[in-house]
C-alpha cells in the first residue's frame, strides 16, 4: 500500500478514535435481508445482557450493505455488514480504496433459498431447476432460437403443472439472495436445457461461462417475475393475498411464517435444516458477516456485541439463531469462526 493511503487511513482512524464515542453510541449493522433477523436477534440479546444500547440493524441488501460498509472508516460508516454470499473481489478492492483494509469475514451458518406459496394453494408444488428457469428467465429456447420468454402459464411449461399464470415475487439485483438464486438455480436450470448443452459442447470452457453469464442470468421483466425490494416480509404479505403467487426468499422467512406458507420442493427435495446443511437441497448457501476491525475498541460495545453474535448461545446447536431458522455450523467450523472473530483475524482477498 502506498504511503499516501497509509497516511489517509491513519487519519481516518485517528478521527474515529477522537470523536466516535460522542458522535455515535450505537453499533451500526447493515446488509442482507436474509441475515437481518439473525443480526437483529443478536442485537436484542446483546442489549438485554449488557445494558448497552441495542445496535441499529438495517436491511439494505447484500450489495447495498457492501457499498455502505466499504465507504470508509469513521463513525459515519457501519461497523458490520451481513451478506448472503461471500464478498466479491470488486467489493474487497472498493474497501481497500477507501481505507477499509482490515476486515474479518465470519460464516455464521447456512440458509436455503426457499420458493414458497400460500397454504391456501392446494397444489403439491415440486419444480425442477429447468422448470424454474423456463418460468422466470428473460430468454429461453424457442423453435431452436434463443428468444424472449413466451411462457405465461405454468401449464405451458409442463401440462402437469397448474394452469395458472406465472407470478413470482423475488429479490432485486442489489440482493445477495438474487445473486445466489441466479448462481444456484438459474444457471443449473439453464444448463439443463438441450439447447444450452449443445452450446456448451461447441465452446471452450471459458467461452461458455461467459455466454452463460450473459444469457442465463437475466430475470424476465415482462410481468411474471416481480422485484419485491429488500423487505422479504412484503413478499410474505403478497403470497397471503394471492394464493397462486410464488415467493423467493431465505429459509428463515418460511420458518417464521410456516402457519401461512409452505415450501415448493426443488428437484423433489424440501428445504429443511437437515437438507440445507448437507446440501441435498440444491439451492442452499452459506451466510456471512463482515467486521470493520478499525472500529473495535472505539465504537462502544462492539467487541461485546461480536462476542455475543458468535457465541454458542447464538450460533451453536440449540441456540437462539437456530430457533429463528438458521442452519447451524458444525462445531469445528463454529470454533474457527469464533477464533477469527474474537481475535480479529483478517480475511484473505477473494479470488
């Protein structure tokens, strides 16, 4: 790092140390809507146990949270961000450009990307990733050509599916849930198509990956897929209002609304803590928090909050996060996470 950047970082940290306690007495957490309920639970428990003010937890989406978190060091920037995917190389570089050079990454558990429907819907839903792709992708094969998606009803994709209009509420592009859904469901569904398999066979590996990223990642914008913002509770409300609509969000929201919603099986597998943990449920993913280590010892209570967040009572088997739908880590993985967080172990640069 250049001397100029080192000097800038030192100045930022000095300013933070001089004024943060007076300017900001509450810890600030931003990031993923999926991680939000877990950060909120840790914040409430921390406040109850310590008497510190409860941290301010905001649901900004993974991408939005990274942008805010990486904005700089100082009391105007958050201390922690939650993410429903790993930090990207571009985000890591943005952090470094803005003086955020000491970050700890902590995987807090696992989540299943859930597709859900109202319990008032009588159909026993079980979709393949291919069917999911054909319903929600911007472009699909049509008469041997790659073209705009013509499907409007589920029965047009497969006569065994309900003869109702396709309507799915899901996350926006700024969401880590959207990134993970594209990576885990849409790409697999796209590759299951004969048209795409022929493309794959005719291309070099690098060339095909570029073609897939360009052609298989776009969600349709002509009505059947609706971006519902970062508040997953709004999706739950819309599913209650329309029994034929599907929603895409993290498993915790299905878990918390099991009296109202039921899961759509994917490739015959229902999302459960067991199928998410062993990845037999195909669209499962890890969840993370990222910690700005320059704020430790400066923002009041931050060290204690982090200790609570990664404690056995929080993230362990039988802990209060598991009660909220988090699929917990194996004990040896949790032990490493606890060591990294408590000792401020810096993360490695993403590949």
